[in-house]
């Protein structure tokens, strides 16, 4: 600037001020326009629900395809959830049920559901067919699907839940297709496919099976015959196996050893003391996870809620600086926890020291499991901050598939930062009693109740996903997935999930 005439300098400064002013005005104008767009979509959403004044807007997320809004009350899980497309048509709705004494019939509730659906999508019932009605404690849920060749499409459906007094409390819509996918002129015979299942590799396993999810008389340990071939799928036109099994996967032989006995720690009795929750953290949420467990969340009392109401920020806020735990409802037993809040420390523990901490934790708080536990032998983990340990359950030298303890120990603090515990209680292990097994070939007679049933499936091998008609193994009576064969009774064990 040295040597330039003063008038030239003044002119440049004036031009810069004008450019900055224009940028600020443009930015302000875009902000106002965005606020107007957000307000317009919010009004679209609010035509479907009446949000009480005590609920505040938690999510306001708008992109090129749809707009999502959520209103919540403090940290209560249940709230008002609305998603609309760019035309204001409803895609998803969820709101709390307002219990009343009124009770309408299922037929009346179905009429309410269909009237609501056709108000949004006038031609919906020309494409959707009612497939199932599930009666719940305070509502009925109606499942509509688009059938092509009498088989439901995977991605075209509508689910509507109506409270017994007629209030619509849940709505989920996935668009029907006007041009249906190709239906093969001829279908492959299913007998050869079923024969492959019969001839497949079957193994004897010990599994914990819950009556909440499978058709067993009671939850417990079952010796079963199992084959991964049950999960294969087949091209309905050619009968070719579509599962990825061309390359042989080398199975890694896992080695387990009995637990080394260590001195137990002082046994705490409260969740906070067991997990190490400091006084600065408070419980902010308790939520039902399933029929058996609840989830509990802690966070520092001084945590400042973010002002950004985007979906990404909302999901991030569900984890940021939190501690989450899972607890059995009846027994209060700790089933797992994970720290999302970093805890500072100046230690530099070796793997062997972390192993001692993991063993002390297990033997202090899960002593009834110890006779059944074996530790996986592996080389020291290279994670910079954590050491991980895996403890499998064994009964009479047989591993219990899918049930284990997994822990991580923080090398900087010496604290357990993550725990995953088995779904079953130690009493189930104590109660298990060996019984004579039915020979495999005799037990395979149960496969007479397995069918290769048609399904539409999304195939992603090509650039554009396509709907393809396939065969999958299902139970003949219910159409549900088959898990295994009870090796004692010879009965199929079938999923109760639709």
C-alpha cells in the first residue's frame, strides 16, 4: 500500500466495505429464506398431530427429499415424530397414546386406518393388501403390503397402528410401485433345493433359546442340530444357490483355558459403584429395551444441550459424554455397559495387568458363572487405549454358542470401560441336564415341515438394485424362519417373529 495515492486507498476500502455488506445481507437473506422453508414444513407436519406446549422441538431436519421433526419433553423417550416428503405427504408418524375407556372393534379400527391411508395416498388400496393384524394391549397394528405374484415386495408397505379409542398413533409408509418387477414365466422345482438342505452339513450345538423369540415351551439351554444352509437363498427361476459360499473361509481355531483364580475386589452393591459412576453424573433416561431388560443412561449434570436441531446432532447427542448400561428387570443383574465419556488417567498398564483387572471384575460380580467360564487365549491386543478379553461359557466341555462375557480395560485408568454379558442367568446353566439325543438322520424327519417359499428380495450386485424372486427356507405352518432342530425331541425350533 506504500506509495499508493490516498484516494486510491480510500476507494479500495470503500469497495471492500460494500462487498462485505453485500455478503452479510446475502447471508442474512438466505437465513431468513431457510427459516421460512423450515416454518412451512413444520406447519405441514403439525397438521397431523397436536403437540402439547410442554414438548419442545428436538429435531428439525430438512433435506432435498423429506423433512423430519421430533418434539420431546425433557429426556422422556416417547415424543411426537413426523416425517413428510417435499409435497407435505406423510411418510412416518409416531405419537404417545392417550388412554381412554372407549373401545372400538377391530373392524372399526381397520376402517380408521384405511381412511387415513387413502387420505394421504388415494390409490393405496389398489396396490396394498392387508397381510396381518397384531392385537396389542392398547392398540391394533395393521400391516399392508404390495403383492406381486401373490408375494409381498420387500420395500413397498404401510404399517398403521390405531389405539383402541380410534386415535392413530403410528404410521409408516414405503411407496408402492406402479410398474411391478419381472415375474419369471417358470419357476424352479423346490424338491432339489429341499434335498440340498437335507444333505447339508449339520452340527450339534448347545444354544440358549428364549421363549420370547422362538416357539419353545420355556427359555433355556437346548442341544440342537444346526446348519448354516438354513440361511441360504435360491434363484426362483433357476434354482441356483445365491449365497456367497464360493470361497472357502478358513476357520480360525479358538483356544480357551480355565479362568485363573485371582483375589476378588470389594463387592459393591449399587450400579453406580459397580460401574464407577462419579457423583457428577446423573441418570437422564431409563428405557425398556425388550421384555427382559431396561437401558439406563447417565450424563454429567452440567452437560449443555446442543442448539443444533439436525438429525445428525440429535443422534450424536444420544451418545456424547454418556454412560449406558443394560439391566435385567426382575433380578437387577447388570447385563452390560459402555462408557462414551472419556475418563482421563496417567497409567500405562501392560496387557497382563489389564487381564488381572478383567478377571477380578468377573470373579467379583459374576461368581456363579465362573465354573462355566473359559478365557480365550490370544496375543496381546495392539489397541492404544484398551485391552479386550473374551470369556466363553462351557457346559460339560461344550461351548454355549453366542453366550459370553466380553470386557475392555482402559490402560490409562485401569477401569472397565465396556462389558457385554450373556443373556442367560447362571441358574439356567445349573439347571441344564443332559438327555439322550435323537440320531441326526431320524431328527431330519422334522424337515418335512420346511418349505422353500417364494420371497421378493433386493439384489445389489448391479449398479441399480433390482427386485428378484427367490426361494428361502421357511416353516410350512407359520411361514417363519427355522432356527434348528431340537436334538432331544426332534422338533423344529421356529422363530415367532413375523
